[in-house]
C-alpha cells in the first residue's frame, strides 16, 4: 500500500510539473512574439524614414530639377504583409 501511495504521489508531482512547464513556456512564447512584433514595427518605421530621406536627397541632387522646384514622389502605401 505504501508503494502505491508513493507512486501516485510521484505521478501527481510529475503531472503538476508538466503543467507548470507548459504554462510557463506558453507565457514566454507570447512575450517573445510580442517583442519580435515590436522590433519588426520599429524596423518598418526606420526603413520608411530612410526611404523618404533617400528620395529627398535624390530629388535634391537631380540635375534636371535644379531650375525648378523638385517634386518628391508621394510615399507608397504600406504593405501590411
């Protein structure tokens, strides 16, 4: 009877540990995905700003635009993908 109690207790402890590990890894995964999403959003903004700055520099150095006001291309709509 004592061995049965020991094995049942061990089974309960292992099951509880498995559930705790599962919940912990799920929470960590959600936090990691949120961090990656924030990084991608920040990188997207930086690329857009760099693209705009390069377009402005290119328009300013265009020899055909020196006699008249340089026109900048309208920013393209962001691709949601």
